[in-house]
C-alpha cells in the first residue's frame, strides 16, 4: 500500500438502546479512505448511512452505544475525550448537511460564522480570519463574494447556502469531508453545480470525501468507490464502475433496476418486493434474505461471509460468485 | 393488473369482510382502561364524588348543627371519627357536604369556559382573518392581569356568593382556553389531510366535525381537565378570603379558613379540608395526564 | 377493458374531447410586509398557464422549485381560488352557471399529495380515511367500508392486516398506497399526482409507479403527473409540460421533448440530469446560479437572466408558446424568441 489511509474505520457498530428496544443501526462497518478519494455510502432510509457518518463525528446522543475503531491520520479518535473530539470537528474532519439552514446559525452573517471557526481552530486575529473567509467564498464560487460575506443565511438562495456551508466546512482545510445528502434537497440544475464544485474542490485541496446519499445518479457523478449499505451493513463495495456495471449483490441489482432512468418507457419496473427490515428485530443470517428472490437456506442462518473478487470488489452474499458470473 | 383483480376477488370471497374498525374514541377508551394510574385515580375521584353527592348515605349528622359540648374533638373520637370543628359540627359530615359546593364551584367555571372559550377559539382558529384577530386581541387584554387578582377583582365587583365566584373563575379561564383551542385549530387547519378532505368535496361543517374536532377536542379536553385542579384551588382560595361561599355553608376553602384559628389546638383536624383540596386537585391533574396519553395514538402500538 | 371508456356514463364529449382544458390560469400572491402590513411585492406563482389533458393520457408537469407546478395542482382542485382563467372539465366549465360545480368536479378529479403522513388524519384508521369521502357523499357506512377494503387490496395492502391500522403504524410506501386508495374512493376519472413518489425510497418508488400504471390501465384513469424528477416524468407521461417561474416554456409529446428539447431551459434541465454512467460524467455546468425568486420575476422571457442566447427583445416582449420554426411536430410548442437558441445540438 503506497500511502497510509487518511481515514480508517474498523468494525464500527452503533446500537440505540431505549427502554426495552435495542435498535441495531450500524452492524460492523469497515473501510479505508485515501487522500483525494471519494467513497459514497449508498443506501435507503433506515440503512444506517447517516448514523455511521454521525458516529464518526461523535455527534450521536449519549444513549447510542458506539463501538469499533476509527483512525484519522493515524490517530484513533473514537476513544478520545469529548473536548479533543470537538477540536477535531471542523478542523481535520468536517461535515456538510442536507439542510444548510439547520447547520448555519441564523443570527450571524456568513462571514462571521466562517471567521469564527477559523479563529477558534487557528487562533488568528479577526481581520485575517475575515480575509480567509472571503477567499473561501470565492473558492466555492459564490458570485460577488465580498457582498455575500455580510449576508445572513436567510438572505441567500438554497444553492448559495449550500455553497456557504461548504465554505464553512473547508475553513480549516480538513483532510476528511463528511457529506450527508448535501444535494438531496436541491433542484436538479443546482444539484449538478454542487457535485461539480465538490469534485473540483477535492482536486484542488486533496481531501478525502465520504459522501452519503440515496441517489444513484449523484453517486455515479461523484464517487471513486461505492459502498452499498443495507440494514446497517456494507453489502457490496467496489469502484463506481464495478458497482454500477456489474453489481454482485441482489440488493444492489434490485436498487439499480428499480431506479428509473431514461429509455425505460413502456416497461414495468423491476422492483424489490417488501420493505426494509425492522432494525430492532433483524432476521438471522442475511438481512436482505426475506426480500431476495435468490435466497437459499444458507442465507437465513449464521454469519454471511464477505466475498472478495480479484479486482477488489466485495459482496456480503452467499451466492456472490454465481451472481457475478450471471 | 390481472393479479390485482384476482387478489380483490380472493379477498372478497375468502375473507368475511371485517367489521368496521372501532372508532377513535372507542380505542381511546380501551387504552384508558389499560392504564393503571389513571384507573386508580378515576376510582378515587368516583369515591369522592360518591361521598359528596351521596352525603346523607354516609353520615347521619346535620352539617349545620353542632354542640358546644363536642367542640374541637381530635381525630378518632367515638361518634366523630374525623373529629369536630370549632362549633362542634362533625367534620366528616362537613367534608362530605362541603365537597358538593367545592366541586361545583370548581367544575362549573371550567365547563363554562370550555364551551365559551372552546367555541371562540375554534372559530378564531378556523376562520382566521379579522374574526380571529378580533377575538385573540380581546383575550390578550385579560392576559394582562394575574389570574388570582383578576378573580378577586371580579368577585369584589360583583359581591361575594357562590354564583359570583363561579362567574369570576369562568372569566379567568376563558382566555387561556381560547388561546389553547385557537392554537390547536390553526395547526389542524393547515394539515394536508384537511386539504385532502376539502379536495374530496365535503362541506366545511363535515370537515370541522370529522377532521378538525377530532384532532382539536382532545387537547382542549385535556387542558380543561388540568384546569379543574387549578380551579379547585382558586375557588377554595376565594372562599378562604371570604369572597366565595358564605358561612355557615360547608365548603372546603371556607372550612380551612374557619379552622385556621384551631390550628394549634387540633392541627390534624384543621388540615383535613386542605388535604381534600390537595387530593382532589391532584387526581384531576393525573387524570388529565392519563387522558392525554391515551389520546396520542403514536404512543400506543 | 378499453371498451369501458365509451361505456362510462359520465363521459360526455366522447374520446376526442379533452378531459381537462385549462385556459390562461393565473394566481398571484401578495407579499405583505412593513409596519402596516401593506403589499410590498407579488409572487407570480402561476401566470397565464394554458394546457389540455386528453382522456386516458398522462400529462407530466416538470420544473424546479418555485415554477408553479404545485400551485397549478391546487388551483385545479380549487384548494385556492385562481385570480383569472377558466377550467373546463369534459366540456363543462367548472364553477360556471352553465357548467358543473366545483364539488361535482371534485368527485371526478382527485389528488394525491407528496407527504404521505400529514395527508392522512392521524386519528383515523386506514379504512376510515378511505371510507370518509364516500360516506360524506351519502354512501352507507357498511358499503363505504366494503369499498375501502376493496380499495386496500386493490393497492396491494391486505385489508385484514391494514384496515384498522393508524398512519404512524405504516411505512411511507404503504401510506402512499393508502393515499392513492383514498383518492380512488370516489371513483374519479382523473387523478392529480403532486410529487406523489418524491418522498419515497427508490425501491419503493418503483413499486408505487408500477401500481399507478396498473391502476391507470384497469380503471381508465387520466393522470396529471407532477414531479421534479425528469426520469420519472419521462417514464410515466405521454405528454410533458416544462414550467419555469410560473409559465409554460415548452410542451409536447414525451419522445419529442426528451429527444429534441428546444427551449434553452429545457435543454439545460436535461443536461443537469445525472448521467448514471461513471464513464460519461457531466463536466460542464449546464446552468449557473439558482432559479430567480418568483417575487417580481424578470420581464419578457423569464429565463433570459440565465440564458446564453438572450437578446434585447427577450426582455421587451414575452415569447408566445408556439410550434418551432421548422414545424417538425406541430404538437410540440416552445416559448422562445430566438430561433438559433432552439437548434438542437446533438
């Protein structure tokens, strides 16, 4: 391996225990990410993709049990005390959200918020921080940045706010950017602008991006690698090409075939029957087995092995080999 | 398509059509029956109601006739097991009869404010516009005064007496009642399902009856029940101050006042009316919590 | 099944008469502000929109936020009063002395909303919600519940399992199925689907789209399908109408629009669509900036502020919706002044 990974996650597990229910939201997630690489975690609602991201940032409520190991630039961070973790947030690792209005403080201007973050993490004076903030707004291609610096979040349009939030996240040159569905709430024409911007910023700054989405189209546009998540587990990983062109796991196949795209008129859509499992009562074996048309007896018991192909793609499926050949 | 039709036929043939589902209020009742605290509290309230309304059945003394010989007897005295008051009247009897006025003076104002305030609030919330503004701004004027001061002022203006205390408390409770019902109605009116009901071509009255009232009456009733506990304390307070019921009538607040002088002689006897006020008010509070829980469909699976 | 169209006793004008004709529909919202709550601006939510929907077809309306597509739906259902314009349902002007009443129209035209949860009364079971409208229209309690259970199984939910459930006990996809059943309870001829699948996961979305196609065929429905998702609109619609800031910029048969989009906005919109092909990623931004605020929109052609071809005349006059110059498909109409802008670059 040429470089050490910027971010390495091993056996990340999240349990929500409340009263008498035990919700297994994330069940052992492993991945490693190099600088300048984008990993997309693709999954539907309740798959655990956002929870994984929040667990990395230490943003989950106290009743969530988070176990596993996370190394950021070689340093294990899950065991860190809260104050040290808070210093990392917005510094070496930062996050952007689906709803910028919720992430930005409505009573401060965009400039003040970015400058505040820079002052806090780097301890420079206000004027230098403000200058840096201006540079950041220009970097995320906000037109007439000087004027926008003095805008409050509510005075900006949705796309501009999303750019401002990206500028805020980039303020301290993070080595890892966590993106939680940042394009979901945007219009099509704005969504593609943000995706292109993220791609370009990554080239300039060399940061690693973990991009969480339910949108196959956005995933195809931005990622180097894709991890498909179902019921708290990565069921398939591989390069974007591998996953999109030759999906091995029946869930990935179903997800791709039920995503409507051009030229499907007149054909009935192939769907995945049923609905996602209850995370409080996961079935034994493969969690997808009850909805899977290929399910065999081996799928309903014991641990499902992860199969790795020669090209490095993985699938957590008993019949992965057959699926790949088919 | 064909399998859908087939499914329809299968369903209609194989399964006897299930009976229409239980209505919303019926399911609330079922949930209430399962709630132990609320059931216990309701039993206690029923007992209090029984001894007050059925006072002649549980005691043979006259609540207004005492004897100098039996003044201020302690708890446990033979014949007067809860003791006697400062004029020698049996305290158990006084408590039973006194509950009648206390409960009447507490529940009636809340009922009046529920009807008047609920109507005004739902009107303000559903109509909105000028009507709503006019009603709400008028209510704001009453909000400018602390409730107990307002009650005392109205009583002082009208003179003392049971009916005046009821009127005073009703006036005090109407503004918060209007505000609560206006808020929940405004919320309900803007929900998509009310719009969907409009889109299905039903009349405004039908929409209010089936969609607005069902979602609005619950919170309003819960609020009203919790007001009863406040009302018991306030009406007792008015009597205590001599603004409500007048002697020799029995009423818990008034009894507390007249037994006040005996507090060093028979402290436990003197505390009994206060205990009744506390227990009854607590029961109404707990019951309103229980009803609130039973009406929230989301809490119960 | 197709014979049923002629057999429908409510059909008045025959198959040639459009089921819905909308003419010059307009809705402006005042924006109030300041100390005295005076009108300070106007949101031109829907401005001079005309279109028609033929019997048995699906008309797709596509556009970004603020383009007026949802307002149009609400105006059609008369959930708001239009400022101007007329709606003609199967030859009868709606709300007109010589036509049909709004209530009669609503029995034949129903709507499914985006938010599956808030569009169901949380205090009513599924069967009650579905049976509500038929009961209010005079159907007996027993028959209304029978109809509700029939509809539940029709949308793929076992009535024995779901009839007595409350909205919070169902998943989003199941709730949307109930909403569809509710919309069908009055046996409408037309259903407006306002972003009906937008909030659903992709695998569930596909299930609901299949259901909608099946229902349309078996019940001879006409759909007005409103969505921001270009792929879904292409999949569902026979004809498509593209809206931008309250106006129609392009309309026509789905193949013609998707293969040869003419209006610069339509082209930019399609170019913004993710490619789903990692080897042919988008490299250039088709458009910069956000859609302008619908408060006080640009004069003339509303797209001119973001259009690469804009000329002075675009600001001066509003381009009419007309067939393009070479008249390839006369049913394909575009609202653009500049012929060069309409040349399709393959």
